[in-house]
C-alpha cells in the first residue's frame, strides 16, 4: 500500500508539482501522464527517496521501494547473466530461472551487455526488477526503445508476476502500455503555479 | 526575535546596505593610516634594514588568510546545521578574499625572503603550510564553480571545508616534522617581552585593524552580490517555466 | 557490500577495466623522471624514494575518477543508493576495491622499480612497508574526493585538485620514513603517523563519503 | 619626503606594489561583480513586474 | 573549424570546463615533488628543470582525455563527423584548443613555479622557451592519442600509456636544452630538434588523427 | 533521391541484414520497423556513412546526409541557443527564427541544456535537424521520451518543413508517428541467417 499525502516536489530549488494526493493498493498499478517537463521524473525520484519532498509525506512498507530510470546501470563489460546476478546478490536474492523467459533473454544470457542493441539492453534493465524482488516499483519510461513484442512481455511480467503477487507499480510513460486495469493520473493540474516558492528559494524571492 | 533573523536574506540586505560604506570607509582609513605610518614614519630595523617595513603588509595578510578560512569553516558548519542560506553564501564570498590574503602573505614573504635568506622560496614549514592553504582555497573555489545547483554546491563545499580543515591541521604538523624552519616564531603574543618594539608594533596594529575591516567589508559586499545572484537565478528559473 | 566489492574487482579485471593501468602509470612516471632530470646515478639515488612515493601517489590519484563516475554515468549508483546497502558500506567497499586494484599492486611493484631509480639498498624494505601502510589512506581519501565530484562531468582534474592537498600529510610521512629508515635513523614517528592517518581515514571518511554521495544523488 | 629605503628599496617597493595591486584587484573585482549583479537583478525584477 | 575551436574554448571556460585545471595540476606536481624528495635546496635546484618538464608533460597528458571523450559520449562527435568539416580540421582544431587552454598556460606558469623548485637563475628563459616550442607537439601528439582511444570507456589511463612513449623524445630534447642552456653550453641542437618535432607533428598527425577517428566511429 | 541496392551490413564482424533494396524519392519518408536487435541502428549508421556496408551501394546527393541517434550531442554547459548556434556555424547556416516555434523551444532558449527534462532535451536534439539544413536525414528513434504533443510537433516539422522542401527521411521507430503518407519497410525478412559469413571473417571459415 502506497500512500501519498499533500505531496510537493521541487527541482533545483524550483517548485514543480504540489498538492498531490493518491494511494495505490497492493496489486495495483498507477500510470503517471503529463507533458514533457511537467515533473514525472522528479516525482518518481522523490517517491523513491532520492530527494526530499518540499512538503507532504509518502509512505510505503520500508525497504520495499525500487527505482528504475532510463539509465539502467548495466555494466557493458559484464555478461547479461553476471549483471543480473550482481543485483540478486545485492538484494540477497537468487536470480529466478524463469526470468530468462519473462524477458526473452535466453539467447542473450552470455553476451556482454555492451554488445546488445538499445532494446535488448533495456530488456536487461527491466529484468533487474524481476531479480530484486521489491514490492513497490517506481518506473520512469520503462518501455523506451522496446518493440511491440517486448512491451507486451513487460506488461505481462508486471501483471502476472509483480502485481499478481501483491506488488505496486508507479509508472511514468508517454505510450500506451496496454495495462488497462491500471489507474491513470494526469499530472497537468498539479503543476505548481509560477508564484509558488520553495524552501530553498523563498528566502530570495 | 532570535539573532538568526538577521541571517534572512532580505533582512541581511536591509541591515548590511547602510553599514557597507562605513565598513569600507573605516577599512580605508585604517589601511592608509597604518601603511603610511609604517612606510614613512618608522625607523629601519638594525638587522633587517628597511625590509622590516614589509611587516605591515605581511603579518596582517597572513593573519587574515588563516582567519578567513576559520570564518569559512564556521559559516559552513552553520549552513550544515541550521541551513541559513546567507551563511553558505558568506563562506563562498569569503574564499576569494581569503585567497587574495594568502597570495599577499606568500608574495610579500617571498620578496622578503630574498634579502633575508638569500632565496625567494625555502621549504620552511610556515611557508609550506601557507602554500598548502593556498591549494585548499583553490580547491574550495573550484568546487563552488563546478557545480550548478547552489544548494548542492553549498553542501559539498561545506563538507570539503570541514574535511579540509582536519587535513590542513595535519599538514601543519607534518611540515613541522619534515623540515626545521627559517621563519621567525610568533612575536605578536600578549607576553610583552617577546614583542617587537613599540615603534613597529603600533602601526602594525593599525594595519591589522585595516585588513580586518577590509575583509569584513569585502565579505559583506560579496555576500550581497551572491544573494542578488541567487535571486536573479530564482527569477530566471521561474521565467523559464511554462 | 561483498557483492559490490566482488563486482568491482571483476569489472576492474575485465577488458578496459583499469586494473594494472595504475601500475603502468606508476612505471611510466618512474621511467620519465630520469629522462627529465638526467641520468646521473648520484642524484637519482638521492631522490629515488621521494619520486617513488610521488609516482605512487599520482598513480593512485589518476585512477580515482573511475571509482564512482562509471557507476554514476550508467545509473548504477542511483540504483545502488536505493538498494539495501548502507551508503557508508558502499564507500568502504569502493575504497577497498580501489586499494586492492591499485595500492597493493603499487606496493609490490615499487621495490622492483626502485632499481631503475638507483634506490639505495637499505631503502627497499622501507619503501614497501610505507607504501603498504600509506596507500590504503590514499584510496580512502581518494574515494571521498571521488564521491565529492561524482556529479561533475569529467571532474577528473578537479578531483585531483581537491584530493592532492589532502594527500600531502601521507606523502610527507611516507617519504620521510623511507629517508630516515634508509639512513639508519629512527623512523618510528613517521611510521606511526602513517598508520594513524590510515586508521583515521578509514574510521571517519566512509561517513563523509556517504553524506557527500547522498547530496550528489539528490 | 620619500624615506631612504637603503639597499632594499627594490624589495620593499615591490612588496608594497604587489600587495596594493592585489588589494585593489580584489576590491575592484568585488565592486564590478556587485554592479553587474545589481544590474542583472534590476533587469529581472523589471521583467517580472512589467 | 573556427566554429569548433571557438566552441571548445567556450566550453573550456565554462563551469567545470577544465580550463586552468591543467595548470593547477602542473602546480600540484611541482609542489608535491619537494614533499617527496625533501626540502634541500641543493638537490631541488639540480632536478628543477627536469621536474618542470615532467610536470608539464603530465599536466598536458591528463587533460587529453577531455579532447574527444566528452564529444564522443554525448554523440556530438558522430554528428561532427557527418558534418561538412574535414576530420583533419577537427583534429587540428582540437589540438589547437588544447594547446591554448593548457600548453600556453603551462609555458607562462613554469618560470613562476621554478621559484618553488629553486630553479637556477640562468634557466628561467630556457624553460619558457623550450615549453613554448615543445608543448604544441604535446598537444598534437596527445590529440592523436585521444582519437586513438576515443571509443574506450574511461580510456584515460590507457591513453596515458599509449601517449607517454610518444612524448619521450619531446621530453628528452626539452629537458636537455634547458640543462645545457643553464650551464651556458650550446643548446642549438636540442632546440632545433624540439622545433622539428612540433613542426612534424602538426604536419603529419592531423591526418593520422582523422584516420583513427574514422575507424573509431565505425 | 536515396537509392539503396543489394545492401548488406554487419556489426562487429557479424552479418546483420542483407539483400536490402529500396529507394526514397525527394519529399518522401521511409519508416524502418523491426523487432529489437534486428539491425535498424546499424543500418542507419551504415547509410549515413559511419561504417562501411559489407556489400551493395547507397547513393544520395553528396554532402546532404545527416544522422541523428539517441545521443544528440547536446552540451549541458551551453544554453539551448548556444547549442543550436554551434551546429548552425558548423554547417554554415544561421539558426532560423522559426525554429523556436517549430519545436516549442521559445521558453527554453536561454536555459542551460543540462537543466532540461528528458523530453525537452530531445526536442533540442531534434531542432538541430532544422538548423543544419541537410536534405537526407537518418533518424534513429527520434521520438523517444517525447509526449504526444511534441511527437505531433516533430511530425509536423518533418512534413511541412523538411519533406515539403524536397527532403528525404529514413526513420527507425517503434511507435506510430502519424506520418501516414510515409512508406514502411519491415526489416524482419532481411535478417541474415547466422551461417552467413562476412568479408572480414570468411578468411577464417
Ligand atoms: C612566502 C613566505 C612566507 C609566508 C607564507 C609567511 C607566513 C607568515 C605567517 C603566517 C605569519 C604570521 C605568524 C603569526 O603571527 O604567528 C608571518 C609572520 C611574520 N613573518 Fe612571514 N612568511 C613568509 C616569509 C617571511 C620572510 C621571508 C620573512 C623575513 C625574513 C618573514 C618575516 C615574518 C615576520 C617578521 C613575521 C611576524 C612574526 C610575528 O610577529 O608573529 N616572513 N609570516
Ligand atoms: N557492439 C556490438 N557488438 C556486437 N554486436 C552488437 C553490438 N551492438 C549491437 N550488436 C548486435 O547487432 C544487432 C543489431 O543491433 P542494432 O543496434 O542495429 O539493432 P536495432 O534494430 O537498432 O535494435 P533496437 O530496436 O533494440 O535499437 C543486434 O543483434 C545486436 O545484439
Ligand atoms: N537539473 C535541473 N536543473 C533545473 N531544472 C531542471 C533540471 N532537470 C529538470 N529540470 C526542470 O524540472 C522540470 C521537471 O523535469 P522532469 O525531468 O521531472 O520532467 P518530466 O516530467 O520527467 O519530463 P519528460 O517527460 O521530458 O521526461 C522541467 O521543467 C525541467 O526543465
Ligand atoms: Mg522524465
Ligand atoms: Mg537501435
């Protein structure tokens, strides 16, 4: 259960979004929408705890959050298998055997990650989510560079593995994921009006 | 009303504006008096000849070089603990003044060294530790300059200032251990016997007061500039938004 | 933390990973100096210990920017920061990995390269000993510096500028211990100081590193 | 009125010249930056209000 | 080509751009050496010219990886390669920008830093002259090396390894010219050689740089 | 007019696509489709001349090609305006005033490129195409990270500015650009069977 109350966020001292209230129940996904620059990335980073909100609270079970951005931290000098095994070790999990099917990585298992195409690399990045076994996922445009088939694979993983086992996902995306049961939140109305001031700058305004 | 209120940028601009000219004025008066007194109206030292006149620049600058760093350390701590923006900006503003003082101390020292020790530079501990201090200032300023986000820059430079201070002390001990010096010890102690003669001492005091006041005035002026630039930045960012 | 350490070691030993390059840089500086100062044995043997220490320090310094920058650029650092490892442990693991791939190799290589610089024979043991005691401090201090500059693109030279003054005490005590040792003087004080700096660095700097990383990832 | 500086005239003069130059430089630099920033702020302020 | 040169200079002078850092590195190496070899004036003044040259060389070396790597990482290099500038001109522009931001500053600073190393008074002019003649070659050779390693992530140390042997002739002639000059001997031959290396580098290496870039972008 | 005959490409010595034949007339666009890893990126790089084809020819007016990849070569330390002006200088063009409208960058003009969101940055990268004035564009997933509105802006630019003035575009993409008049080429049938050997390796086979 993820609960966000009176949330306000800023980027480099500039207010970005405010007045956010929402909650996502276990097993549900929330899709964030909004034009470029509205603050989706900033919101996800703040929810994941990488930066402080300027107001409000975000609660979810401790040690259950995980964040995935564009840059998926794949080491080009390690093989796909080694990359995933590392994240398994960090989170104290084994790499599930099924993961190779979930993300159609069987053939790429022993390739160095540096020799993958853009979409293949992305699939490895997403497979990390299946390895770390976190319940609350914050995903920033997860399907960039993926072809239609891979998007389906990913949606299927989310639905059948992650959400089905009581997981939560908050996803920022510009395309249609085909995750019809998920609620959608348009961020446009929450954009902070220009006159709002944040902690760090209000002193100067 | 707590004392901290004066550190609010608006308040700060308010109360510093009027005293700024006075600070510069007082600094100018003290500096001119001290230096003219020292340069024109003091006798030569029996051992050092006229080079003793360099003391009126060298010693105040050396004192302020160290004090500026200490002030930056205190300001950094205040920023880290209480997050007063003016405090971080004052630390940033002090660094270029501090490095100038360090440079003056180094260069007058070097010039003094030629007649006294026969060399512009020797790896004397006092001199060496000033050189290290110069490097710390350089690094600190470079870190400020390299980071776009002002709060991040303030945080990082504050940590650097703290860690750097520990290592600066360690360096001081290390260079003392490493080389025996040529430089004289402190003679500005309260213990009267070791003190320089009064003829040199009083103009020196006035010059020191001048340097202190100049430092104060410059830090005020520069802090005001930094506050303005933060405000410009905030306004510009705001305009950049749709 | 062990997982991170192992991964870093594995990455370092892979192609382009940088293992051994620190060593090679050390070798190259040592080789360059005689070309610069000329081949006279007598002068060289006087400056040998100092040059070895300076070269070791430069070699350590130049491999610092790999510590965090690669992980930062490909996003791994953000992910590690949200993983269940305290950032203090991350800093420590990174410093240890750096020392294992750089400092240890330098320590082993220094006596060998001493030959090129006509190092006096009594000094070999001291060079190895002081490097063994001192290079861990170089790695830990450097890790702090690398964390400080991680957000800055190509912060490599800035990193050097920030870290070098922090390295000076280690250098002084290290080189001084070798010089005293080689002349048969008492080298206890500098050796103790060297050990003290290393111990102190490992006791305090992981926390500073974590704090600075947190700020930079914000 | 210029005091006799003896054989060290060059050194003393140089020391004073260098120091005063540096002091003037830092004061001038600070002053110029202050003017610039003030102008920039006034411009930004005007844009905001106007 | 002018556009590229101007952009590079502008980037270098922006925050985090690296202008002046080569200089600072030079300063730091010069400062470190006495800490390593000890403070005795007599030894220092003997090795001063050589150390200055080695330090200048290292400072140039360490700023090399900025030449192409930044443009490579953000894709600008690919775009420049398909733009209507011959790659030879790109190499030349990069080398010139590097020299203006590094070599020139080093040349100016070297005599000043010579004071710290107790450089003999007769040697100041020669240090400045040889650096002025020699550092352009360092920039051009380094640009070639940077082009060679541009595809390699964090190739910095590898770059040093590749470039250093190429730098050795420049170093030898440069340091030798200063030593001879300071002792009042005839320094014409090493000076001529130094000029020759620079001229040769600028005549040939832009082409090699372009060829290597083409291969690396494939 | 772009003409590709009996084209075959390889990646790291491994054959990727072969037997490609197509031509694109002035004023037309060609959309490349195919699953991840099929070789779209490799094909575009080869067409743009960044690597050699292993067989066949690709002809288009000399000095008219331009390539745009994911990495758009934007300098974070320069402002948007400075970034575009640089490319204008390189290609000897002025930055057209209309560009700010075409890509909706008016407000961002004086921002440092490093402070833009993912989509805003992408827009700057695309605006470069309007500055360089090249006729034959090879675009690799140009709309990654763009919101719907920006995708429309881009399509509009392509259609009204680029193609309308006789330009050519070859675009690899996984999403629908809404460029309905463009032909589509599915690369799947051209994937080279694994047994094929390339020039540089056949000596060892
Ligand atoms: C670059 C070189 C030098 C540096 C960095 C330097 C640094 C300092 C510092 C930090 C002080 C203040 C110490 C204190 O008050 O405790 C000082 C004081 C002083 N220095 Fe230097 N010094 C240098 C060269 C010289 C030389 C060459 C001379 C003359 C021979 C000299 C003569 C003095 C004197 C007379 C004092 C006043 C001592 C006192 O009353 O405390 N210094 N110097
Ligand atoms: N550096 C490399 N070394 C070896 N093989 C590579 C390298 N880069 C890519 N490949 C392989 O070449 C093939 C073609 O890759 P390419 O990047 O052209 O695919 P793509 O069609 O652009 O895919 P995507 O839609 O995922 O971007 C893939 O099978 C990929 O695994
Ligand atoms: N480093 C930065 N400094 C200052 N402002 C920034 C910085 N990064 C982003 N911004 C601004 O903050 C706002 C929010 O950016 P954010 O990246 O969260 O947007 P987003 O919704 O993820 O957009 P996109 O769909 O393009 O990825 C934008 O207006 C952007 O210009
Ligand atoms: Mg985003
Ligand atoms: Mg691709």
